[in-house]
C-alpha cells in the first residue's frame, strides 16, 4: 500500500514505522 522509505513492516498494511 504505502512505499516504505527504509523497511516495510507489516503493521499498518505495509506502512513502515522506521524511517
């Protein structure tokens, strides 16, 4: 769904909290 800037953690449907 959302392109992560660093890692892609499956938490909010593909949103990364790191970055």
